């Protein structure tokens, strides 16, 4: 595995973008619907250890960004098909649609979670993975 082909600044920027999307997605856009879907009261939300939650969420966003960079560049690149933002977007989108969406939906079906919660969480990840792919591809 060749880590020298990975742009680590792009990985960090991708993780920040992933995290920032989550702040918007689970805040003003779908925050209340998500909170209802997972069954958390306002008091539970207020009493949460936000530093621990946000810190952990950022670490996971960073792990995802590193993993995608390894898939994109760590196994060598194809000079005939160089990575760019468009290719990165396609890889991120396809990862979200064909891996994240079905995995999330399978888990939520067995957990008896609502279809709306499945869509909120799945589409967040589809968009986030697409953004990570764009950033990694554009900065290669």
C-alpha cells in the first residue's frame, strides 16, 4: 500500500466538510425530524456530552476520509483514468448508494426504525461521501 499518493491536507479538509454537513443536516435541516425518529427528548439532547459526541463524530469522519483516500490512491492509480473531482464524486456517490444506503436500511429495518429516519441518515451519508470524493479527487 502506497500512502505517498495521498494528499493528507485534502483528507483533513474532506473530514471537516463531512462534519460540517452533519452540523447543517442534523441541525436546521432535519434536526427535529431526526430527534423524533431516534426517540430523544429535548432534555436528553440538552444533557448530552456534546464535546464527546462532536469529537467522536469528527474522528469517525476523519477515519472515513482516510479510508476513501486509501481506496482512491493507496493501491496505485491508473494513468489511463486519472482521479479528478468528477471521478471522486462518482466513487463517493456509488459508495453511498450501494454500500451505505442498503447497510443502514437493513439495520434500521431490524431495529424497527421509521422510513423517514432511514432516509435522513442514508442521504446524509450519500451526500457526505460524494463531497469527500469530490475533495479527494480535486486535490489529487
